[in-house]
C-alpha cells in the first residue's frame, strides 16, 4: 500500500504527473482564481499554482479539465465570467484554453467566441480531449439571447491555442492570465490500521415448516 500524504508548508515544484483542477477563493482583495495541482506517481507534490484574472471581485476564472501532452506540458480549459458586467450578455460565462509547461507555468492562453457579432456565443464549462495530430478538441454549449442552446465544438492547436477556421465562424483572442505559484508541501502521513479477529458466534438456524391452506369463497 502506498503511503498517504497530507499538505503542509512550501516546497519547490519538480517533475510532475497528472494535475487536477478545481476552483476556489484566494488572495487579498477578493480575487477569484483557480487551484491547479499535480501529483507524482508516489504521491509527492509536483507543483501547485493559482492562475487567475487579477485582483478584484468582478472577474472569475475556473478550470474544468486538464490533459497531459505526450511531448510534455499540459492543456487546460475553463470558463471566465465578469460578475459586474453591464448586461446579462456581459455576465455570461465564456470559455478559454491555456497551455502549461511541465511545472504548470502558463505560456499561452486564449478565449474563444463565435466570430461575427450575433446571438450565439459559447458559454459555460467546456470539456477537453486531445487529438492524435497534436490538437485539442473543446466542447461547450452555445447559447442565444432567447435562452436556447446547442452543442458547440472547436478544434485548436495544442502548441498555441490557435484555430484554423474562417474568422467569420470562430475567433480566438489572447487572454491575460495572472500565474502565481502556490506555497504547498506534501508530507508523508501514516494511517493507523487495526486488525480485528472474527470468531464464530455459534448461532444455529432452525427451519420451521408452515402449512398454507386455501379455501374457495362462494359469492
């Protein structure tokens, strides 16, 4: 059985395994960012980072999926939202993708729109799958102003997040993400295991026959 681990103080990031992602509050000034952590196969901490959109209460960034690239590094996808937007459309979540190196540092980030201004826009929490030719497939919901919705998918390049489509159909714009290292350490934690002996109770099961009779009822 592998030793369990718990988190404590700081450690420098090192070679990592697959990261996990979840959103959380952090930082002074009410910043809302994401928490990204990678664990090694032996349970040791690889890296931990806090990507976000800067300080303040308005802009929120959440991660929904992270995939490891075969050449090293990762691709992450998520959503952003401006809670203080002037209109309902401005407050609607949008989707983004980001490229990370082997220790979780972001080297490109883009958010995505449906190109020409119109009713449809990609929203909510996207899914992610890597493709064999070095790309990434993003899937999300495209909403319209009438509260309707449809599935929406986009294939992007894993090396830079760019797309090879007509700009009138889809658009990728640079997204400035603040990337901070998280001071976290993993320390071995020994779980206590107690053996319990089971003894037979001597319980005897007795089967008692019962007789079931049927009587015809005359109307």
